[in-house]
C-alpha cells in the first residue's frame, strides 16, 4: 500500500492569527515562548493513531484514514510525533528505500502552526533519511498549498514535475507539484530557532 497524500490545508487557524485573535489549543494554550527548539520528536506508536487521525482531520480537508496510518506503521515507514512537553503538536510520515526518501505527510496542528515546528520536523526527517543512506528526497504538494510550498522552497526543494489532477478537491481535482532535493550525506540540518 502506498498512501496517497491527498490533502488541502485548512486556513482557519492562520486566519485567526492574521486578524490578531489568540488561538485556542485543544489541551493546553500555546504560549509565545514555545518555539522550534522546544519541540521533542519521538517515534509514533500504534496507540497514537486515533489521536493522530483526529488531528489530521483538523488539519486537512482530505485527511488520511486510521487504516492508512496503521498501514504506515505496519510496513515500517518512518512515523514521528512532535510534542511540546507531553502535548502532541505535529506528525510526519516518510518512506525511505533504495537511496531515496519520500515525505508522505508533514502536519503541524492548526493552533501550533507558524512557530517553526514544520521546518524543524522537516529537517528532522531529512537528517533521519540521511542516516538511512538516502541521497535524495521527494514529495508531492498541492499546487494551492502556498504555505507548504514556501517551506519546502526555503529548505532547498525544487519543482521536478506536476501530476495533473492528483488530489481530490472541493471542486473536482487539483494538481500536485512534485518537489525534490539532494541530501548531502555529510550535512546535519541546523535546528530552526
Ligand atoms: C505547512 C506546515 C507543515 C508548515 O508548518 P509550520 O509549523 O506552520 O511552519 P513554520 O512555522 O515552520 O514556517 C516555515 C515556513 O513556512 C512558511 N509559512 C509558515 N506560515 C506561513 C503563512 N501563514 N503564510 C505563508 N507561508 C508560511 C514560511 O516560508 C515559513 O518560513 P519563515 O517563518 O522563515 O517565513 C503547516 O502549516 C501544516 O501542517 N499545514 C497543514 C498540513 C499541510 O499542508 N502539510 C503539508 C502537506 S504537503
């Protein structure tokens, strides 16, 4: 099974932030001092899946099912949870094989976005992929996902193709942009600060 990262971002949280309202966190109010350096990363476990799936639904218009997350764990994909103290704030899933990694899911939960966690998580994935001898990284992103595309571009990803109509969309289908970058095996990503 190769899960299809078919997704559209929700903008509710960023819209709230843009108009200056304090976002509400599901279990603990985020504070301004919590930045990327505070994020701890651990392997996702089977017991995380129900909550991860709920947060995926909060973050995407076309979320993954629990079955997809369970399959990712079962086949040994690299599955991560980002936490602030003990509160999950992000998850990510990546396949690594034959010298390549493919980022399948990178998700910072709505009330925790814009604090550098996405960049930190992405760098963690790339560093981990290097330890597994990957020398290149690939991903697909919705053509409309400007926020994610800005993050990937700033981390050295380049457009290498387009998959027409790859994703479901509210009206019909949406193209995926295929992005790639080389991984220098000698480089460790510096932490986002
Ligand atoms: C895309 C996503 C992972 C970014 O994570 P994040 O923690 O919010 O992003 P960061 O705070 O690490 O910011 C990293 C970069 O993203 C871009 N970015 C972040 N917020 C942005 C916004 N509101 N508008 C435009 N670009 C933005 C910027 O390039 C930013 O770099 P900068 O702060 O140096 O300008 C997160 O928004 C998310 O999970 N979105 C929903 C799920 C999704 O779309 N995942 C990607 C699927 S391919």
